[in-house]
């Protein structure tokens, strides 16, 4: 039977150095030649099962030490070198494995330094937000991933693209879909481009929501998607053909720094254009005002999902025909942010969206229910927020449901224009005291505080303990 072979030279060398042995002394104890031990330590010979047993019996070495922490260190180093600052430094993972194997303490040190760097970068970002909120512009900036660059640029500007809106309205009018936009789009794709749309079962397309086969000219959609999401996928394919010029024109104006960022932004603009096609501006704006921005009525009227209708409300900024300037935020139950947008840009400095007391976090405990709150910021600003969970693609029996939550908000000055503002006034709700984020919030005694503020020193007093986990002066 063939022997199991393990190449663990650097670990053997580390054990020998820890024991204070020369190669000759250790080789004598293992009943091998010093030259053979030298080859083992240089990973030019394997550790056989017999040698492993001798190491364990002669030097009382725990065999688990030879497994070591290198696999974990390699994973952590991979995270470090995935940072945009270092992403071009390594051609592959083999060097990371070698470092983790040969010098695990050095690898751990690199990881600690990187985490400290990320923490300082996060603090600088928080301070930049704080200074921006107080009217002091800063030039603090770090290296961004393409996705982060796209998010920052789109979240910081109004969620409105006039050329796309006008082109979508013209196309919708020419299409004249009546009450069945889905079939009208399928007919247009088939007639104009020879593209046939088909829904495929999960076992045929288990990991994709949409796939376009250029050879057979077929657009495949996963049956996991709801009818509303299937409609959006068809609309996205349509606008990338029918509104290509307008999408690329807007893309050029955004001036992204890399081809990857531009590719991601093109997808986001196609998503925007799909919503504009599904809910044409004039009709949607008029209906939204008439029903006082009731998202449930809008979703029913236009045959779309809650998320799609809420997203569309953030786009009503056509000159002369603006709507309530809504903004939106979508997160998962771990607090990860998926999307932020606003009719006038997402109000990061004023609202933030990182407070754990916001209704968007409570929504997960009441799936499908609409939670309406008046929230008050530390500076006295008041917002109306509407929160609700969203269901993701349909999972199989053994899979957990993908659930996110969406927050739709506006300044409280516009609350009376909406059905939600009326509900808050009728219920006599007291404003919930929130902050932009724990790091920037100076509310004393907050039970929900998750981090200390960067603007105040911690108030550590062995004689006094406050309500918050992080008391500060």
C-alpha cells in the first residue's frame, strides 16, 4: 500500500528550532541522515507516516502541529491581497500558501496590520462623513473596488436619467402593450431580433436567474423568479437592445475610471431603464400623486412588485413634474447593504441609514408587514420611513428563503402628501430617536449602541456604568 506523503518542511524546521536542535541532532533522533532532513526542511522530500510517528514518539510533537494554521492563514492572506491596493501583486495563490506554510507568525502579522488599516480607513470615512455633514469638504479617499465606485457615484447623485426616461416612454407608446407588457415585450424581441423567451426549471438552470444564448437566440429565465422579476429580466434584455444609445450616453457622462466599473454601471442603468419601461414616467407620476404614494396600490396598478414600485418612487425628478423626493435603502438581516438611492441622492450625511433602531431592522420580525415611523436625528431633522421585507427568488424545500428589507423614506415636511404620513399623524406616533450611525452618533444612554462614537473618548469609570455598552465622555 502506498504511503501517505506530507510536505511540511517549514513546520519541521520551526519545531527543530523551538527545541534548540541542530539538523544533525534531530536527524540522529529520527534515524535519518542530516542531508535527508535538510531535504525535508526544504520541501524536497515528504514526511512519511513512519517519520511522523518518530517525531511524535521521540520529540513529543503533536501531529496536529504539522497541519498547523496555514490553511486558515492562507484564506486570511487571500482576503488581504484581494484589496484593490494589492490585487495586482500576486499572479496566483501559491505564494500565499508558501508564506502561510513557511512563516505563519509573519502571515498573522500581515493580517493584523491589514485589519488595523481597514479599521483606520473606516474611521477616516466616518470622520469625512461627519465633516461633510458640517459643511467641511475633505479629500480623504481610498482605493475603491469597481462596485464601490459605482455605488458611490450613483448614490451621490439624483436617481434620475432624463434621456433614458424619455426614450423609455417613446418605446412604450410605440409598443402599445395594453394590459400585457410581458407578452408585448416577448413579441417585440421575437419579431425584431429573433429572440425567444423561455422559463426553465430549477434543475436545468440551478444557479442562474437569466441567461441569453446567442447561438440559439433564446433568453432563458429561471422559474425561481416571481412573475414580476421575470418581467423585469425581459424588460432589461429589451432596453439593452432598444435603448442602447441612451444607456451608453448616460454611461459616458458618469465617467467611471475602469472598464469593470463601467460594465457594472451599465447593468445598473439597464435596471433603471427596465423600471422606466415597466412604469412610464407620466402615467406613474400622475397615479402616484393621485393615490398619495401608496406603494401597494401602485404595485397593483402597474403589475409590479413592492420593491419595483418603491424603487420607481425614488426616480420622480423630471423638471416641472417632480414627486416627493423619496430615498431608499435595502439590507439583509445581517445589516449588509445591497442598494441605496435617492431622488436627490441618498442623504448619507443627514440620514445615514446605519442606526439599528430603524424600522428596516424590525421588519424582519414581521415579514410582509409595512412599518411606518417618524424618526428624529440628533440635529433635529425628522424623516418619515416606510419599511417592509422583500422575498427573493423562490427556493427549494431544503433551502432557506432569501429575505431582505427595504426602507423608503422622505423628509417629514412631505409626510402629509403621503398615505403613510396620515397614518402616523392618526396614530399619534412619537418620533423614534435615531442617529446616522453609531460611530457618528452622540446620543447618551442608547440601548441600541453597537460601537463607540469616533468623536468622543470612552468614559471608563469603575464606579459608574451607563445604559450603553460603550459609555463615553
